[in-house]
C-alpha cells in the first residue's frame, strides 16, 4: 500500500469529516471481535478521534481489558472507506464533554452535558488506511472487461486509490 505521508491527517480528515457515524471495533471479553455504530463528534482531526458513550457500557469494559481498537468509516455513495487503528482511552473530563456537546446528544443524555453517565472515548490513531474510488462503476466495468476479454485479474491499484498514514 503506498504511503501517503504527504497527505497525512489532512487527507484522513477530508474523508471522515462529513461522516455522522463510524463503527468502533473492540475485542470482547470472550476474545471475539465486537463492533457497534458510534456517533461522530469530531470538529477537527490531528491524530485522535472522540466518541461519547455511557459510563457503564460494555465497550468501556472491553477497552479496559484490550485498548487496541479499530474505527471504520464508509461513504459508499462516493466509494470512500477509512480504517483507523489505534489505542482507546476512557476519558472522564466534564470540560471536554462540554466542548464536544451538541443539543442532538440530548436524545441519549436527557440531562445534558452534565449527565454523570456521559463518558468520552478517545482513540489515538496509530495508522489510517483509506480506499477511494474503490470499485466505482467505471473502474469495476473496466476491470470486468479486462478479466472477461483478456482473462487477467486487475491489480488492486487499478480499481481503487489506496493510502496509508502512520501517526
């Protein structure tokens, strides 16, 4: 996978900034992979993503035992996919909660930003991988024709733009 160090965090932010949700993937207490959708609360990005959650949620116990996580974003209509791997931390910081607070969160936290059930999860990103133009109609059609007519499987780089950023 080519290294897109010249794009860095800016490229990653460009791809995830409009996302309303992401999948947070953890290692469950029984060793199995567990995932759940999480609302995106980012206002900017350098090397950390943030999520609000309930203080007594199972995912916090999972993070307490295994802090390696994966955060996955998808924008299928634009053929854009991002995968962030890193280490999660449980953050109890009422001031930080207020910085991220939006009235839309009141659905889950009716008491507002001072709700004692509110807890933050920060994920310090170690590596970001992204795929853009992944198997769009045009690139997929070209790959199909090539395979059908020439019997040649395409190189993945021919059907998607790949990038990787190390933090």
